[in-house]
C-alpha cells in the first residue's frame, strides 16, 4: 500500500515539474536473480498503509538446509530464517505472536527503539509466552535500518535451533537508489544425521567459553546458495549476523564492499573495504558490484577471524554464497551513490563515565567457568543506573582472551576513540565488537523510554555464562528512590 502511495506522490510531483531527483535507476538484475536465496516475506494483513500487521508462530518444522540435509528446527512460521518483515520508517508494526514450541519463549526486536513492554525480555519487560500462549507486539519503527528478531528465553539454545528473522525498515527517501536489493541473514546450525539439532550444552563449560558454532553455515537458511548477477551491475546487500556465536569476516574474492550503513541505518559517509566483519547481532548495509572473473563465478567467504582460542587454529575459511553471472558483457563502471547522513554526536561534556571490565576468571579443572562484568556474573549483578536525558560514556575493557560483541538493548550509541572523539565515519550502533584484550568506548544518550534495559555479549553462550547486565533507566525525580 505504502509503495502505491509513494508512486502516486512521485507521479504528482513530476507532473508539476518539480524533479526532486533523477529518474528511477535501472534494475540490471536478470530475472530470478535472487530466486535461490530470497527471503519469504510476512504478508501484511492490514490495509492501512501505515500499519504492518503480521502473524508469527514459533513452531517445530523440518527444514532442508542443503539437498538431503534436513534439520528438526525451531522456526518462525516454519522456515529458517523466519519471514522477512518489511516496514517503512514511521510505520506501526503489529505482530500476533503464538508459541507452539515445547518451551516458553518471547520475541526480542533487536535494535528497535521499542517501549520496554515490547522488548521481549521475560521477567523484565513481559512474562514468558508459555507453550500454546500468545502475545501481541505492537510498536512504531522510528528508525530506518535493518533489524532482527529472536527469542530472549534460553536464547543460546533457541537461536541455535533456528529462531531468528529480519525486520527491514525502509526509507523511500534514503537516496541509495540501487534497486537490486537483497536482505541476507547469516547464521549457522549444528545437527546430527537424524536431523536432531546439536545440544545447546555441547562441550560443557569449554563449549560455553568458546561460544558454540554450528557446522552448517547458512545464508538465508541455505548452505551455499547461488545468486545470479550481471557483471558490473551494483547490488545492495543488507546483511545481519544472526548466528549465536560465529563471526563473519566476509570476503567476495577481494572485490570491494562499498559500505553505506550499519546497525542503525545509513552512516555519515561511505567507506570501502574488501573484508567486512559482522559479529553476532551486527548489521551491514553495503553495495557490491560483482565483476565476472575468468572462471565465471565468485565466492563470498567467511575468512578466519581471531575471536579467541579455537577460532583460527586448524580451521579454514567457509563458503557462504556463490555468485554466478549472465552472459551479458560487463557493464561500464556505474556511479555509486554519494550517501550522506548528518549525525550529531551527543556531547560528552558532563557525561557520566561508566567503566565496564569483562573477565573470565580462571577456574580449577572440573569447575564451571563464568564470565564476569566488573567482577560479577549477571546473576550477582546490580543494575547500572541512568536517567532520562542523561548522556553516558561507556568504556568497555576486555580483559579476557575472547572477543565479545557487546549489545545494548533499546538505544543506539556512537563509538568513540581514546580521545573520546567519534570514530569516523559515524554510524549508530547497538552492537559493537570488543576484540580480545582490547577496549572500546561509546557515547549513549538515553531518551524518554524508562525501563530495565539489558546489555550483554551477543555470543549467546557468553551471555548465559554471565556476560550480561541491565541499565535501569528512570525519570530524574525517581532516581533517588531506585538507587
Ligand atoms: Cu539480540 Cu538481548 O539481544
Ligand atoms: Cu562474549
């Protein structure tokens, strides 16, 4: 509906001669270019152009991730990943959720600035959705960007079994103008020859410390799917890493990624890289221009990235996606959009400093390891106070020998350098990699939504192993009572 309205609006504008921008860019994609990899979309049940209303059911289903390879997965609406939810910025999203799993669950809307009641954290923002139960999620999508959804009950297990999906919030005015666009959900899954998913406690304490990875690397739920391209034609890829532990250091046979955005939408200005790191929970918005090589195809690979012991030793890169080409000649170089966004960093003057140290205390053989945040695991931690309107500068020091993608619920932040200057180009983040034995800094300004907001490592085994906490955001006048 919204599309139609926009088309009419554009037609009206053009008919009175105000050419707001150049004509619609051409699609170069051959027919069915994305047929092998395209996500299923959740049908919008509401005719109101400003409301996206969908049904979402969590249930068991057999999913074929590679020819002859079926897994008894936990799914949203029967697929891995769950359906793509597509909305326009400013829309109201209503999700009629039903739990047909054998366990309680919830849905968390990763990165979306929802009110706390919609954040999907059991016991904090809502009760568990019990087996057979329902819950209606209802919120506005205030910010364009790629987000995602996943459970927040027993999340290492439930995400590992296949529960995750993408929520794309589009902005018709984003000026990117690359019509050949694809949303890619990266993940992995482990299962045995009977199709039973790998146990979430595999490897015991050592498995928790490493962060369990599945043996099958998936792009939109498939092992090594194929995408068809016209050589030299730009494509926009919106990518989310929904794996519970695996990092994706992407390389497209050394062809460049033109990076235009991250977690919270477009970035200040574009950048170029041949190796694109997307840690669990993070998103990337990139333009690629696949160019046909001599052997006729490209491979998108996940290269080795040292996120701790066991991540690079005796391992080789993984194949993620194959790009094949039509027989058409390579297009002459296409002009890529000069994406520009004004991002005003919150002032760090007078900001509250919050220091966080992440550790993995040594334990004797046979004892259970746990991750600590400032000396305590999550189950012994007190909430970190914050007031509405307050700006905080967080310094997150990683004193452990494993990397941690640090995620804050509900709020975007901007990464800072050692001098507390914004790292350029600026991009709003909700998840940031804290490499092993390194420190990252960010500034966050808390808006008007009070509540208990979680932060945690998005290696979900680490989160459950203690690397988790809460920010208690309160009204100024109540702050004295709560802390
Ligand atoms: Cu994707 Cu608690 O987060
Ligand atoms: Cu971690």
